[in-house]
DNA sequence: GGGTACATGTAATCAGTTACATGATTTA
DNA sequence: TAAATCATGTAACTGATTACATGTACCC
């Protein structure tokens, strides 16, 4: 029936509806925000658009609330559950994507001013140091509830990464790489090219 | 001159050209792949499209190679450098995005079969356990070369995250959360809703 | 009763992804 | 010299982001 390839967003929505039972896009959004949304943001417009698509494909079923807000309410169909199960069965093994603007700024720090990198590092460290205690509170709250173990696993992963990343940025803030004097890129220019070439060789065929 | 807001991709390209000197999209691509590309993938089509845009906006300058492959060669302009510097000066402090399909599968593991989650976890662990030694080789190679310190910092971050994530997946593989018997979601259904609500309260106003 | 935050959508744009296509070097 | 990989692009599609818009509930 459907021809398009489902996206991660598709499966997330599918899974949330399966889990929450009949639910509105807003409920999906809220639950996502509380879990994977911490590190993988799904803008709410998407969480309204995606269920609509899935409904067209017969993987969700849509009904409208009578009266009141006239909300859209979605439930999983059997073929929706099937799609979800089949997806869960594949261990495709794609690596993570980690996107942090600050990492790009660290990378290109040579072109900035002296204090830039340290300021950026402190800013990031500050953010994660504030999020960590919240996560820990969540984790202890969930520890009692075995039914939330899957949810808990997600928060545990967020915590794991936050810790690592916080540590990293604190180190950078402590001893930030300094931009070279006089903007002399000349030296690093050829070195960077050599590095890229070496890297390509090391990763294509055998090292 | 330009009206659009520059994207992270824009600044990355700007920075790479500034760093490499006059360069072709392919050289940009290769260098990106060797550095941030490890965790933040920029498809090559983008690294051909973006310099073209930047050239239109006067932030890069484009010339064509005479004869041969007739390649496009880009260099930074003064206003390009300015844009880069000004961007580096802002510590906007956005948190990272971490996207790993396996994390979604872990989250939704309740709907899969018994062995699924463990298989997925092993698969991820396997990948990172293979990448780590490569990164370490790179790091020791770069340790000698002070001009590559910014580049090295990036690889260090990748290593940091890989370690943390590898550890996490190994733990999951060791004792994976089991899907409930009989697909009884009923219990966790309301708990999940409660959790989402609690989370919303904890993160909006003060906890 | 007025303001602020929660809730619920739609529209338009564009970056990003995938796919297609082919020329130039190596390497076997 | 054939195969494989490296290098270099373009076209088309569509999901994702941004922005707009408005209704409803709650708090002071």
C-alpha cells in the first residue's frame, strides 16, 4: 500500500501511539520530549505531519474528537504494529550522529579570537552540568517502576553521554587550544591536507 | 548582500576553505570526512551545493580550473572570514543532538521479540569497538604535531563519546530489558503518561 | 479579568538526502 | 585492458525547520 521508506520519525510515532494507546499529536510530542527528545529533537510540526502520513498508509487510524477541540486521535493498526516489529527485528547497525555547533566552533577555533573557545566550552559545560541532576532525579524516580525500564534506559543513555561530554568541555575550558599568532595558517594548511589523506587511506582499505 | 541565515554547514565550508586555502569541493569533503564527519555526516552533494551558495553571497570566490577536469576552486573572501569570526565569537550554547536509530529501537524494545534489543546492542558495541583503535592511532600520530591541535581536539571528542557509548551498549547487551510477557502494555501505558507529565513539570517551571 | 503558558494546528520554504551519471586514475 | 575505486558533478524529491495563527486553560 505504502511506497515510501519509513523514517526514524515514522517508527517513533508508530511506537509512541502503540505505547500510549489512542493519542493526540500533542501527547506524542510531550512523551517524546520527556524521553528521546532530550537528545534527538523532533519539532512539533513533524509530530503533527507524520501521523497524518501514517494514517494515509494504513499504519495508523485517525478519528476526530466529537465537539470540543475536535482533536485528531490516532491508534495503531495491525499492519502498523507489524511494521514496527519488523523494524525492531533488524539490527542494521548505523553509527550515531552527534551534532553540536560548539564542536564545529572548537574545530575552527583557529580563526577566532583568543578567549572564544574557552567561552564556548564553559557555556556547554554549564548547560550539561545543569541537566545532569535533573536526569538523575528522573532515574531514581523510575528505578522503582519496572514498567518504565525502556524509558529509563533512554534516560540512562542521555546521562551517560552528558557525563562524557560535560567532562570533555570542562577539560577544553581548562586548557583551550589557542589560535596561532598572526593568523599564520600556512603551516597547518599542508599538514591538514596530509592528515586527511592519511585518514582516507587508513579507513578505506586496511590500515 | 545575503539574506539567508547561514547554517552550520555554511560555516564548516567557510572554515575548511579558510584553512585549506583554495580548494575544490572534493578536498573539503575529504577533510570533513577525516574530522567532524566521523560523527556529523555531511553528504557530498551538500559540500558541492554549499560553496556555490556562499560564492553567490560573496563569502567565497569561485574560479574554474583551466583545462583538465575544469574543477571549481574556492577561496575565502574578506567578508567570508569576517562572517566566520563573528560566528566563532558567539557562545550561543545549544546542546548537542544525538541521533542513533538503535536508541529508538531500545526505547521501543517492548514491542519487539525477546532477542532483538541484545542483538542491536551488540551490533552497536561492535562498531564502536572497532572504531576506537583507529581513533587512538590518529590521536597518537597527531600528538607530535602542535599545528593539528584543533583537529586533534575533534578526534578527542569523538573518542570520548565513542567510549561512553560503547560502554553503554555493552551494558545493554549484557542485561537487556526484556519485553513484557503477553504484550501487556496496559500497565506501562498510564505510567508513561504520568512520567511525561511529571517531566514536563520538572523542566518547565522550577523542580 | 488580564496575562502567560499550554495546546493545536497549517503553510511555505529550503536544506538535506538519495539517486543518477560519468570522467579519471589506479591496480590487478 | 578490464575492473574497481576515486573524483566530480546535477536533478529531483521530501522531510524538516521556521513562521504564522489561534484557541483554551490556568494563575495572579
